[in-house]
C-alpha cells in the first residue's frame, strides 16, 4: 500500500464544462481517515 499519503492533484469541472487539473491544499481533510464510522476488519 502507498505509505506516502494522499495526492493533492485533483480534477475540477463537470461533463458540461470540461475538466481541468487543480491542486488541493496539503491540509485538506487531514485526519479524516480517523473519523467514525470506520470499516470493520479492514487490513489496510
């Protein structure tokens, strides 16, 4: 599994207006992987 964290690269737009590349702030949703509800029995 990836141990370097999440990427900040995203696509922004819609089917109607097309998509473009964008960057999220590195702090975006930090810690969200520890917020309940969490899956049971996940090996990762």
